[in-house]
């Protein structure tokens, strides 16, 4: 394959702006997939991707297109638009020379549009601005084009107008991809260097590494080495994506494809690692340098994951292990709760990531686990001080919602860094604790903006936090799944809120139930669920007052004994509303 005829590119956009639909049209126009075989969102092979209408997993595809008598190879990698999966965008762009920046004409530029543009610009990619959904009556083509000019510096004549749904002007865009995006760099005469930009696990063949050959050539059955992990393997099969796997004899400089290695642990084929051939690695070790890699993202949101019944624990463990083979970003450890029993502490990239994980367990493994309150990753440093992760939050909103969003951001401990206005829209930047983001920040902003505002965030560093451990107790027994670290200035409010909620949720018993919220042994809030009162005098047909008082006293002593010795038993249906939604 001639290197100058290859174009490696991605489609980047905010969620729901039409990435997957455009990919479908490109597959159709290039006859990569027959029109009658294409189903909506073809590259979204995950059923959850289809169900939600969002791309979750990368799906590369090789297309052929004739232009001016030449046969071009177009390697497209569709990308997710949701902020939880922004790391997927970064790894995609590391394998590309160009990108199509897609903007919905009815919604205009959104937060992830800005974030993805900046990543592409940082990578030095050639970018083609495209306005999509021009067939809709609510399309605002002129306003959207003006925003692209003002925010990103594009020229009016650089912008393409398409309808991915109907195919209008998509063929013109294909020509622009060939004309305006550069071919891959790299030398076929140098030793093999291939960048891993993704990987998945096949239970029969082991790890399938998604690669871009930067230098040299990768031959089938070649002995290869992963530079970072020092793992040696045999390239038992190499090939390209159609988007299904199609084997071939070799992959040449600039090509995107896959290599099957027989490696059984996906963590040994890390994203960002460099593959080289062992013969060259030994003979020209000084010349073979690892490619600039991509760090595997660090999970920042943690949930306790528990089976709803103890006999499902083994099945849950097997199911989580199976899912982790195709998602190396998960972190998993065992955990035990007094009230929920044995389970697992699982780290995720974000809330949607956790939600999709739960849905996959349900759909693929027929397991519906309990997920506890989300927690961020705190660090304990010198003098037992606690540090928490911070983020830069970007909010893109129509101007009329700015006041309401500022109110929410202040309530969430946000520090305003910058605010800029562009015609009818504003961009707000805040520094904010990441823990505030996972406590319904996104849904609150969507609510006050009627769904028009969009957000993006980037994790920055750790800062000291004024946190206290809020313990929830019932009859002096701590309820571990409800106790958590909270901000000191919010402890009083949360203490009252939790104790009152528990009072409403927990059923009455034969004994009273005293609910307390404590910090450092000090009671901040208290509520009480009175006991059922059994009428011990009901069967007495007579008798003097002394006898009645003796029965009542005996009942009181019995209940006091039960209060101090009875096992606290909270039904799951009472715990779930509190642990699943947090505060």
C-alpha cells in the first residue's frame, strides 16, 4: 500500500451530533458495507451503544475510495462524545493525522466540541470543520458557522455543510478528507514501530491489539516485543478492520490494523505501548525508541459492587473479571460490608462508565448488582491530612442561563476562573473539587438550563480538603455503607438529611430504633423510630392495677434488653435509595 494514498482520520464531536450516522454514510458511499446490510450506527457494535445512541467503544474501519484515477485507503476511527470516555478520543487522535470536527446545526458548538478541538489542535492534526443536520428545519447554519469562525478561527470557506442522515454533501466531504488531510509520516526503511491505541480480549485468541504502524512493516508470524511491558510474543495474525477483522500478510508504514498475539492478559498490551520486531530490537536497540505513548487513565470514581444475594457472589466475581478483560481502565479489589456482605470495590472513569458497566452485567451476564454511593480517590499525606482531586470544569451555555449556573457552581464549591461571551452563548470555567461533580452536578446544570447547557471537565491536581468522617449508626451500630467523608461545613446538614431519610425508609419493629449521625464521637443529628406496642393487657379480663403494672414493666425490660442485644437488620429496599443516589 502506497503511504501517500493513506488517510488516517477521526470524527470528533459532542455527544449526539451525528458521528455514528456520518460513519454509516461513509461506509455506504465507499461501498465498504452494502447499503442493504448497513444498520443504524453500524460501527457501534456494543448493544448498549446502540440502545443509548452513544458511541462507547472505538470501532476502526478501512475504506477504499477512487478519486482522480487513484485508489485511496481511508482509515476511520469513530470516537465517543461523552466526557466519561474522552480518554478514548485522545488515544484515537494519537493514531491519526487529521480529524473531522462535526457540529450539530440545531445545537451549535457544545462543551465537548471545544474540548475535542483543543486535543486535536494539541496533537497537531489537520482539522476539517463540518456542520451537520442541515436538513432539519431548526438548523442554524449561519449562526453555527459564525461561532466556528469566532471560537476556533476557521475561515468561512473552510466549513462544510452536510446531512449525515440523508447523505447530502457527504461525498464532497470525502473528497475534502483526501485533499486536505495529510498522509501518515514515518519511514518504511526504519525498524518496526507500531503504536497500540486500543486493545480487546478474545477468549479464544487472547489479546487483539489495535495498532498504527508508524515505521517499518509488521509481518504475520513475526516475533515481536512490547517495549514498555517487555513482553515477547508471536504475531500469529495481522490484518485490518472492515470493520470486522480481515487477515492479511503484513501491515505497512502508515496503516491501521490489528495484531493477534496469544497474550492472555490485556494489561500486558497497554495502550500507548510500542511494538517492535525482536530481530531489529536486538540488532538496532539504540535506534528503536518507544513512541510517545498514552497513559492508561486512572479511575477516579469508586463504587462498592455487591450481589443482591450471597449465592450470587461467585457469579458476580466471574462476570466482573470477564468484563475487565475488555476494559483495562477498570480497577477491582475485594471489599466487605457488615450489611451487604462480601463484594468488590470497582474504580471507573466516571458515572456513565459505571452505569454502562452495570448494564453490561445485567444484559450480558444476567446479574443485577447493588452499586453503593460513589466516592472519589482521596489521598492521605503528611500529618494525616486528606487531599482530594480537583478539576477544571467548562460549561457552555446560552447566556440566559448564566446566573442559575453560577449559583449552582458556587454551591458546589466552584471557583470561577474565566467567563467569555460569544453572541448568545457563554463559556464558564471553574476550578472545583471532583467530588462535587459526582454529586448530581451534571443533572442540576441540565435542569436549570432546560437541557441546553453542556459540560466538560479535566482532572488537574490534588488539594487539601477539610473533610470529616460522618458516621451513621442505628442503636449504636455503625452502618458502614452509609458512613462517608464529607465537607466539614456540610456535615450538619447531611447528618440531618440522612437521619430523617432513614427514619422514613426503615420499617418499625418490636423495639425502638435510634438513628444517629456522628462526627468524632459528637452527635450531629438524631431521630427515632418508635417500637410497635403490643397490648399485653388485652387478654386480662380483670385484676388489680398492681398486676397490670407488673406486666407493663416486664414488657419494658424485655424491650430494653432487645435494644441492646438485637441484631440490626435493615432491609435492602431501605438502604438502596440512600446508597445508590448518594446525597
